C-alpha cells in the first residue's frame, strides 16, 4: 500500500506535467455542471469562496464574477500557474492562488461562505480528513458543492472501476460510492440539499492519452477492458469495434450540502 506522501508526490508529478492538458480538457472546461453549480449555490456578491484542488481553474473562473473573492488551492504548483494564466486571460482577476493540501488547509475555522471541489477527490489519499477540513473552514449555513466520479455500491464492480482508473492514471487513489460520501458528510455536519447522478461518456483514446506515459500503458488499459466480464463491460457501456475500444462511460455525482448551524429553508437557501 502506498504511503500518503508517495501518493501526493505522484499527484504532483502527474498534474505538473499535464497541467495545460487539464486547462484545455473539454471534459473539465465545458461541463454542463459548471452552469448548474452556480444555479445550485446561488452565490452572493459579498461571498468568500474556497475552490479546493482547482485543477485548470474552471470552477474558480466560473464563480469569480459572481462573488467578492475566490481562493483557488491545489497541491501542484504548475497546475496553479496554468490555471492562473487561463483565468487572467479570461479577466478573472479576483482569484488568489494557494498551494496547499486538501487534507490540511491553512485557513481559519468558519472562513468561507462556500467551498467547492470538482472532479478531484479521487486523488486524495485521506478523504475523511478532506471532508473534516471542508466542514471546519465552512461557516455555519455555508454551501459545499461537491462533484466527483463515483463507483457502484457493489464491492467487486467498484474495485474493477478503480483498477481501470489506476492503470490509466497512477495518481488515482480511489473513487468512493455515494453511500461512502454520504456517511462522511453526515459525520461532519454537512446536510445534503440536492444531488444529481449522471453518466459521462468518453472517447477512449483522448481519455487514456491524457494521462498515459506510453503506448504500452494505453494498450494495457485497453486490453484490460476488452478482457473484462460481461457485467463489467455492461456497466461501462463499453463500445468495441474490430477489437478496439471506442467509448465507455463512468458515473459522476454532484451534491450540494449546507453546514449545520445556519438557517436553511425548504428550497435549500440560506
């Protein structure tokens, strides 16, 4: 089993060398969830927002024009630098960048009106620590908007999905199931307001090439998928033509939580 430090070094290495790829990635930059998260959060102009593991800076950029200040954090400095360049080109100037660990945030308790984390937590080795930190820095009644890839509740199928992801990206740690995330939220006083689960479809080659080190690695991932059981291929809706993987899908969960201690009405508004 990898140690936390080794995992985080792998994350820094992976995202450091692929920073611009993540800034430009259509999956990350053009997702419909960016508009939806604004609709769900309903940010106010005086808000201070924390975007954890900002990656290409897409969430920070989306929220910047709607709030007073966004603090964008990431474990990887080149990732922050790439996000900063893209956000400056987009005239999103009210964003501060902080290199830090999602599991050990350097902010005071109850500092933020909202916290976001999008398509990143499957790289965190200690998800309970991450959620504890989210709850700690969020003010009572504050919003936590979380998006990540998830696995099914069936243990064997979940292990298969995580193995595919790990083969494709060595910095991958583990996707959790919805029930696992809900248990962490509940344990840390984060009350679920609304949620959405959707299927994300990928063309295999761009997906695998975004993180691959070699053609041998890409071939290994493809071979693993082609040799998967019927149930595993069915879950992924694997499309194959002439022995080559064309497309597949994974599940993503989006959830809005509010921290206990603030007034929340029936519509989920503070």
